[in-house]
C-alpha cells in the first residue's frame, strides 16, 4: 500500500492533502468548493485518513473527481447535507474503474487487528458492477480467505442456489461482506472491526447503486441498519438504506445448521423478487 500521507481530522487541514500529493495550486473557486464538498462527503462516511496514490494519466475523469484544494479560510464553510452522495458512474467501465480504485485504497489493509490474526488476503467483493441486487454477508470464512472471493464455501454454494431460485445467476448480482478479512476461527466480527471496514463497503454500494440490498444474517443487518433487534423482527420488512431498499434474511451458514428456516428465507427472497419485478416461480429450485 502507498504510505500514509497525512491524517486530516477536519477541513481546516485540507491544504496538506494537496501538499502531500504534490498537487499544483488550483485557484478556481468552483473547484475549491467542489473539493471541499468532497472532503466533507468522505468525513460523513467516517473516512478521515487519506492515503497517497499517484494519479495516472489514464484516469483523468477519476483524478478530476478526487483532486483537492483548500477553501478560503476566511470564508465560512458551506453546510453540506449528510445525505449527499457523490455521483454514481453510469458507464459500466467507469463503475469497474471506481471499484478498482476502492480496492486500491484498501491496499494490504492494517487498519484493524485482523491483519495480525491470520488473514491471508483481502476479500473485496465480486459480481456485476451494474447489478440491481446486492447481497451483503458478515465476513469471509476459511474458503473465502483462501480464494479471495466471498461466499465460495458450503454457505456460498447455498447462496448460489438461492440466487438461481430467484431466476438469476451469480454473475447477475454483486456479493460482498461487512468486513473484508476473515476473523480468527470464524468468530463474529467485533464492532470496531465493522466500523473500520464499513466505509469501504459504503463506497462499493454507492458505486454499484443497486435497486435492492439483501442483508444476510444478524451481523450484516444490525451493522447496516444500526439497530439491535432479533431476526424475527428484522425480517419481512423493507428498510430505507441511503435511498436504497434493504431486506433482511437468514445467512446461508445458518440455513446449513437449521434447514427448517429455508422456507422463511424463500419468503424473504420472494419479497425481493416482487420488488425487482422478477417472475415468480411456483417453488424454489433445489
């Protein structure tokens, strides 16, 4: 990973972003305001650490969106709504590039303790960057840590079958996890680990901009919704998540332990299918 340039807790220190990246002075007031807004946007996501990454000539669009300058210190900063999100790329190639940049920003992550506890590699996410449906699980397991792809073990095979039962292919959706490193012994992720990793997931969701999200299991649901409620209360409802509809269902690993809940999971998936306008089969595929 590129070395850390600086830590910037507030906009008052934004000038160091420019200096640390050897950026030319940009006096254009509109550009200065746009960059100030961009920094506030990342602050709203909980991102305060900025990492130095050389700007390549092959990425002029992305570079222009990320450039930073300093607002006039004599001017009061313009208030920015917390719901503001950066523009979502509409071109498929742009979304691929945007996801690649997020992965580069993660680097060989050492932001939490998990990098010292046996993880082999980052498990970023996989699937269609233009997907209408996104599945978000808890954390990588041993198989995922080995391959670097989410949901490839037994639980992943079941998830693939669930997707097929909806009339979709795995390649049609996007799959990710709350955290991107395997916890030791597949333990439940700690709260601080989720908080450290989730800003990158938020950026992935923003780029993909799905029509619907399915949170798989209690950890994913509680982290995304910031609630502490049992699955019995969380399931069967639509939630507004940053302008995207979110549904909750059981994690495939739980279904392997308790197959009786597969019928309830199918009800949840049918709710998602109706929302997406997918044809309803008479019964799920085995």
